């Protein structure tokens, strides 16, 4: 199965999945494009790491003699640097046009552009004139009076001093990811800061046992309520939350605590804004994006990159390198991968046949870009982590490029939260145990998944969190431990069970959105005109998790115990051995290493003599259970009893244990 373009490279993807053989040509074309585009991009340079240096050339760069400012604006007729340094004079500082659409100006004097001075570039193109924010600007601030955005020169006299040179992501340990948003991470009704997150939230993450944080909304976005997904300035860390030094301090502190930091990278689309963003920077709609209707994402109301354009590749790949170099990010979660790799963005498509992955609908230029992006990241930082937000299940998404894959380390298992939502819509007696086990344990061979019950998507206004779907308005009245309520009892029990079975059924990583671990009530609703610009639902009420008289406290304690247990015992990723699935009695049991996991999802039935085949002579003892009183349970499961295997009544050929399994509980036993 040799790739004809590169005899040294075998398409191992065809060996791993023989069902892909009819699509051999498509996979060979995938690799042909990868090699050809890479060769065309690199030219005389040796590697992608040497190629992706746009941020070292374009934008503002201080020397001993003055400042260079460069832009790429091929369709522009003239560019003029403006700012408070020249009284915003639109004619006094013209840029000179160089080759290939590059413009340049040199300003003599090292202090010509003081730290924090405001700048823009005045562009003349096709009979129009407009002021724009420089493409490679590293800080953007909003004027508090007129609310306009300006670029800001960021050149502090004393650079930030990193102390994390010894930190390396331990890629042998599965990522346990705490998904975060800096602005809504505080309890106050307002926008949280990088410093507040460093001081208040990082210790919580560490205590809970998560080893990775994934930060949303880092790239500058003019509209706070976009959740960071309508990026306006790709090289600027969001000023909503503080200064570049503040973000660096946060990441440095996380590394000091042994926590890896991933960035939510939005290269799937860009904001349509022209005043604040990169859209129509040189006066055309095709500088960065596809022209006409192909350049618009109508559902997201945003612009779509032209990944077939080498200058766009250079911009985006340089952007990746910039965030790793400048801010020491340990990797990226790529947003909207499904939207990128299909011309219809995967909207309304059921990916139920391999034909759906290899057709005229496949955006092959985007696939090539993702391969090159993954190669670049590993070239710069070998111990990095990349995660694809892809719901289609594209074959090879998480296989090495040399296998014929796209090169991601992990794929978000986006079917899991959808499965949980659909399961909750059914009567508890109708829950499908076979489907539950299959959904949570099945994956493409050798392609690793990040499992999760819910992320920020399920918490946004218009949707409901997992616990809110079950408890709804009862959460307002009965989350006090002294209050008895059947809906709350059910919600709390299933909240713990769902998380334990999701994290333990074979996935190689796990994700939780901040606050969901303790069942944060209600939804996320960013300040907007429709809610009178309120922050009431755009914060995290940590006091709920810290109040030991509330059930939120119990859920928080369980999550902490679960995360530490899965991590300490090395139980992430290893393939489960199914021991028992009983649809009628709503029971699931499986084994991982020397541990037995037992789940009873039946809403009313407990089983005093549940027999589980173990197939060996051994002794087991309960080490974790959801019914433990310290997790808000009823204490029906003993941790003192030693369960010895014996011949089972149901089949004398089997050895196993007999154990009490209470309704709506999960337990884990360890071989002793």
C-alpha cells in the first residue's frame, strides 16, 4: 500500500481500516496535495517552522534605530500609518509598496512609537478610503468614550520573565481538560481578568485533579457576547481580560502547577467586521476569504478563509507559531473542523457512509491546511496536544500524517453529549443499555477521543445543562441537603453516574466545562440587548460548590474524587472488557485492568444478589461509589466487604462475584 508520490511512505490507514480501500485514490490524492502544497510553500526554506514567520516580518518591529511597520495588502493603492504619534495625520506617513503586495515604512527613533501608543493604518483602495487596525497588531483596545477599537503598540521596557523552561506536557498521561472562559470565570457580575483567573481558578483546577486547561476566547474579538468565536484580530490576546503580561503570567503559573494550557483556536472562520477585523483590509473581499457567496458562512454570519491561497496559509500558520512562541501555549483545540472540511459545513449531513467523507463536498484545501498545521505544531513543540472539533468522524483525523491521516492527537467525541441529551428525552425505563455502552466505548481504531457529557455548547442560552434538563426549576428550591425532592434525587444520582461511565468507558481523554462538575444551575447568557446587558448568567457561582450544606458541594466532591481516581489508577484509555449488559434490569458491568465498574441505571429496582462473571479466582473490594454519603448518597454500598469469586448460580461454568447493586448507583471495585 505504497503512496506512489512518496515510495517511503505507506498508506497505513488502509491497513488499519480495509473498508477504506475503495477510497484509495482519495487518500492518495490527500497525500499528493499535502506533499505538493508543502513543497510549494517551503521553497528554499527547510521546514514549516522556518516558513511560518510572518509575525517576525509583518506588523511593528522595534530596532535600535527606529520602527519598521509592514503590511500585506495586494489590492491597496496606498497605505498611511496613523496614530497619536502623528496626531492621526492621514497623509504624513505613507508606506512604500514593495514586491508581492507588501508595504513598508521605517520610522527613525527608537521611541517614535511609545509603549501603549495608539495606531491604525489608513488604506486607499479602488476609490475608497478607510482606517483599519493593522493585521499583525498584538494588542487592540477599545476607546471608553466613542467605543471604537484601535491598535496599541505593546513594547514594555521590561519584557515578561518566563520561569517555565522545565515544563513539558507529559504526553503519556491522558489529558483531563478543564474548559474555561476567562471573562465568566468569576462570581462577580462583570468580566473576569487573567489575574483573577490565575489567583482564584487555577488552584481549583489543581485541587480537582485536572491536568489541562483549555481557554476559550483568547484571540481578540470586538463583540464580547460572541464567546470569542468571531475573531477580529488574530495576533492580539483579548484585551477584555487584561494585558499580554497578565496572560503570560497565568500560563506561567499554570505550568508551575503542572497544568498544560491549550488554546481554543478559531481558524475555521473570521468576523465579518471591517472596522475592527481583517475582512476587506485591502479593499477586496477575497484577500483572505473566498470571494462572493463562497466566502460567507450564513449560519455563523462570518467569513470563510481561502485555504488554497498560499498567503492565507502563511498568515494562519504564522499565527499558530506566534501563540506558541509568544505565550507558551501547549497546543490547540481547533474549532469548527467539520465546517472547514466540507463545503456544506456538515450542516444537516448524516455521516452514515464513507461516501460522505470522500466526495465533491470535501474541502480538500482545508484538509491540507490542517495537515500542515499539525505538522508545524509538532515541529515547534513535539510534546504539544492538538484536538479536532469534528462531529463527522472523518477517517484519519487522528492518525499520523505519514499514515495518510490529518495528524491530530485527539478528536472531541461530539456524539457523546448528543447521545446523553437524546437519552434524557426518553423515559428512564426505556434507556438503551446496549446503545449507551456502544456510544461511549466505540471509536476508530488507533484514533483517540476526548470524552465528555457536556461542554460549553450544552450550557449556552437556548440549550440546557445536563443537570438542568433533569432538575429544571426544582434546582431553585431543593438543592439544600435538608430538602427532599425526587427530581433532585434523580438528577444528582444520574449526574454522577453519567460522568463516571463517560470518563471510564475507554476514551483516552476527558473534558469538563467549568462549573458543570458541580451542576452549575441555569444557562450561560452573555450580556446583550435582549437581557439589558446583564451579567447575571455570565459568571460562575463558586460559592455554591463551597457551601457544604448544598448538593452542589457533594457533586463537586464526587468530581474531584473521580478525576483523581481515574488519573492515579491509570484507568484512562485502556480498553474495557464488557462483563454484563442487562437491558431489562438496566445494568452495565465492565472490567478495566484490576477494576470492576458496575452501573445500575434502573429508576426503581435494586438487586441484592447481582451476579457478575469475572472469569478468574480473585477478591475485590469497593473503592469508589456514587452512593457514598460524602457525595450526597445514601450509603447503601459497603466499602468494608471483601467479595470473593465463586461459581455463579446463573451458570456453573462461570466464576464471579455476587453483590448488592442499589438503584441509580455506580461503584468501582478493585482487586485485592
